[in-house]
């Protein structure tokens, strides 16, 4: 997104040669703001640190172990106002639906980029489209959408500063095999009386299991 790969590719495919049009921005020295610091957010922190980015993060469970790779935990508003790239890594729950509001998005710098590979309904997508259209945010990369497949006339389809993909962030051969192996291991553990990857252990305590 920051290097205009998709738009320069289309330009060249259409027979134009416009290297001066596509001056990009480097990530080194920029600030990456992570919203959500579970396993995926932590992996993004590792990757960001690897290319020399400053790391800011916000999580609903702000424990010291979330601040790895030099990441600094800050309030959510500060992530949006300071980051050059804001990347969303939350699960969709009642408390996170439309959490990323117009007010938060409006805090972003005009040269900043917004990335969402989590769930579209975490974001006020109408506000995001307005700000992108007005040039208040430099660009966005969106792998998730309110309606999938996206409908005709989808608001982000014709915005030149938006890169959209059809919910393929997770879709690799390796990831598919890993999901299958995790499912098998979880069933096997359950049959042995063990519990793997339980996100709500209180349910077992409530049932006396």
C-alpha cells in the first residue's frame, strides 16, 4: 500500500510508464499502531520491529506480557493520533463492534495508512470511506468487508487510495493444514479429558466439569 504496488501494476498493465507518479514511503522509522495484541497482533509487532518500526499498541487486557518487541502500551486514542500505520487485530464481539469510530479515525494523520484484516464491523466503514475520499487518511488496505461477497457499488471499490482483497489474509496452504491439525489435536485432547484452546474456561467451572 505504501509503495503503490497495486496501482503501479495496473498502470503498467494498461501501457503506461509512470515511475514518478508512484513515489512511496518506507516503513523503517515509522510508527506502527496495533489495536489488539493477541497472537496475531503479537506477530505483527515482531514483524514491525524487524523492519525498524516504533511500536504502539492497545489491548482490552493490558498486561505486561503484551508489551513485547519494544511495544509501548498507550490509550486507544493515542494509537490513532500517533501511528503512521494503524492495524486492527481484534475479534468481533458486542464490545468491539464499531469500536473504531469516526472520532478515532479522525485522529489519524493525513499521511497515515489504515489496515484491517480482522473484521469489518469493528470499524465505522462509512466514516472510513468519507475520510479516505476527502484525503484525511492517506490510504487503507481492507481484507474484510461488511458484506461478503461485496455488493455492486461497494463504496471502497472505486477509491484509488484503497487496496481491497476478498478475505484471503488467512488463506494459505500452510494455514489451512495448521487449522486442520489444531482441530484434530483439540478433539484428541478432549477425548483424553484435557482442554486445549479454551477461551471461556469459566463455562466448565459453571457446569462443574
